[in-house]
């Protein structure tokens, strides 16, 4: 049974938390009694990607999830950095449905959450409301899926500095895949079949997981990946900033991209070349994802002058374009079926950007479906089709590719 759900996947709405909003339109389905399904101990330890380092029961999770009867655990697991070699520790959350797993184990969905910020304390697993990610997870649970949600590298780290490689496609893809491996170490009831599923920043993570899976997903069976309004390639942001054409949503996205680069892979970046005025003066405030000063950050963003993000020179613009391009989706491979949904009224991700990446992906082959939603925006897109689409992939139905009609 597929629940009809309208997903609203905003990556950068009016608040710096940039949480996903989701609206459910159905009643919960009946739930079996978990008392007949004992829990086996988790398999902890190891250093390979997906190794489960720790797990603890998450008993204070938002009631809408706990009321489904799901067993919820916070986890820490091993993943891989963007260089494809270095090991990292990533946090996340696993949601095991109520009841007895079907033959072959639970179907696993690795849910890619939207932008929750770039600070060390912006991981959804750190908060009882999962930074407002609970509704799509609830819908997936009620559809009988086991769900795992990665915080992504650097979010939920418990440190005191920015460590998240914001918009780094490969890192996000590795994190999404390794979260599935970690979930399977948590419970033997998890099957090997899985789907990637997410919007906005999570759409990038989902698409990236699809692209790196042929070379990175050994031991798992990816049935499909469904991404909506993905932030797949934002390398045009510096040019839009130079021309004064950034939308209000893109102002915050571009700011976070600059700060994320400075804090991780481009420490020598001169911030004075990219920001000034109220944005530069409040840069520490604008990376917050929670706390009493969030309303102040909202006000700064609402009144920011877009001219404060104009690159200082053509050379500075070219450097930023190159850095952002390096983080974008670029290693397209023909693998499992892929669904991409995007919107013609998106104020965060230009329609042309997504169409360009789709064209590049189609050139690499594979089964790709896409849908342009007319009259919908980044935070108002109806992505409910993604639920039935992944269900069909789990059921073994063949996907209908649309390339080269992009």
C-alpha cells in the first residue's frame, strides 16, 4: 500500500535552518505488534566503510514517529571522504518498522534530508524533531520500509567548527550508501535491497549515491534512486552573483557554499573576495541552525544586499566557479534506474541547471526518468510520485527511461 504524500522539499526557505516541509494527506495504516519480533544485538566495530561504531536507542524522537511503533536508534558509522580514500565518522538515525520483517528482510530506504545548515550541530539526529524531517520518514515507515537517514559528514559531529563539505556530491553519495551498510549491521532483519530517496540537498545526495554506487556499493542491491529538486550543480551561482541576479533563496545558498568551502577543502579562500557588508559582518550568525539568535539571522538574510556577494574580480569569480564545479555531480554512470523531478518555478535551483545535468547523465546511458513540474517551486513541488516509483522498483517492475528526450 502506498500512502499519498505531498513532499515539499525546500533547501533554503526564509529561515537559515532551511528545513524540509512535508504535508501528509492520509491516515496511518494498521500496525502489527512488535512483541513477537525480538531484536538481535548490533554488530559493532570495524574500519571499513559502513562499519557501525556505536548505536543507542532514540527514545525521545518526535511522537509521530514513535507512535508507529518503530524502533529508532542514533548511530555513528564509518564512511569515506570526497577523496575516495580517507575514512570519516558520520552520524545518523535508523528507523526499523514495527512488526516482523518480510522474507528477505526489510526493504531499506536511505533518505537524504534537505539542507539543515553547515554547522557542527546541524545534524537531524541531534534533535527530537529531526530538524523537521519526521513526516517523510513516518510515511516511509507506514509503507513498510526500514529507513536510515545520514546526518552527512560533519553534521552532528559534536565539535565546535564547520566540518561539513557542503554540496560535495561524492561525499554525500558515500554517506548515503554507507548508512545502509551501517543499518544492516544494526539489525540482521535489514535486507540487501535498498533505494535512495531525497529532495533538495537530499536530492543531490540521492543522485550522487546513484552515480557512485556501481563502484562503491558492493554487497548491496540498489533498486532505484528518486531525487526531487536536486541541488546538482550550482557552479553558475558566482556568475549570477556578479550579474546581481541571485534570488533571495540563492543568496543564502551561495553564502553557505562559500563558508563550507573555506572551512573544508579551500582554507586559503579569501572571504573578502566574495562577501562584504552585513553578510560578512554576520557570517558566524548566518551559519547557525538553532538557538535564540536564529530570528536575528532571518532578519539579516531578509535585508541583505545582493551586491555584497558580487565577486571582487573575474579571477575570483572563476575560482569560485571551479571550486563549486568540483563538488557537483560529474561522474555519471549507468546503473540502477533514476527518477529526477524538478520545478519550473524553483527559486533556488534554476531549471536550466537541472536540465543540463540530466543531459549529461543521459549521455552516460542508463535508465533515467524525469518530470518537470509546472507551476511548482522548490518548496512546493509535489513529489509524491517518488513513493510509488520506488515501490515499483522494489517490486521488480521495469523502469521506463526517457533519454534522450531531455
